[in-house]
């Protein structure tokens, strides 16, 4: 099971959570070296260490300190999110930011971003498995829109005790079999729909 310090190290050193988890317990770099460096970087950020002290603590050239501190701040925003859905959203935001900063113009750039988002989905999957949660429980969290006010308890519905996957959702729009027969699916329409 990955601890918070492992997640922080995974973010700072650009490992997927699954890949990091595969190495915990079998590789000193993942068990001690990267977590120790991540812990020192977190202290440096929180305590506003001077660059020289950071460079000595993590054994890097002073010219690289800003890059390491930036990676740590980004990692902290992801790892310390309020819940797994927000962690995922923050991770996707970071992937988008990185893509835009590195130039985002070609088909290859788009595919790289899609791959990064898929890694974020895999990270979310591992976290949910560790916590014994399921993705449907975070459906409302993942659909949260900026600028929209939600009523109290809106984001807790998927966590109600004993709630089955299909329970708790508004089924007002379910079609009866009779309704389905009357619906025109446009099967005879020759025009191509565009999305």
C-alpha cells in the first residue's frame, strides 16, 4: 500500500502510482532514497529554505533547485487534494499545463497528452482500490463544474451506507419499452452526423 510520501515521491519523480507500487519493498530507491528526497523538498517548500540549503539537502546543483521546488509544489497540490477525484482533477490540470508549456500543436503532442490523462486514470484506480472505494462513488465529484453552487450533501450520495451501484441516481429519464418503440432514431437519414 502506498503511503502519502510514496505518492509525493511518485509525483515529483514522474512515476505512475502503479509503477511506483510495483517497486516498493523490492528497491531501496523507491523505499528510502526518493521518499527521503521528497520529504526534504516538502520541508524546503513549507519552511522556505534558501536555495543553498535545498541543494545540499538533496545533493543537486543550486541551479536546479527552482525546478525541484516547482515539481514539489505541483506534487503537493495533487497529493494533498481533498479527495481522490480532486487529486485526479489536479493531476489532469498539471498534465494540461505541462502540455501547453511544452508546445501543443501536433497530433503526437495530443497523443502524449491523452497518454498522460490515461496514466492519471490509472493512478485514480490504484487509489480507489487502496481505499476500498469505487469510481461511481466519485461520479458527482468528477462532474463538478466551476461556478456552480451545490447543496449540502450533494457529493456524499455515492457514499451512503449500503448504496448499490444503481441506487441513489435519478431514474426519471428511463424509457419504458413502449417509449423506445416510438422514438425515431433517424436510421433512414442519409446525412452524416458530426460530433
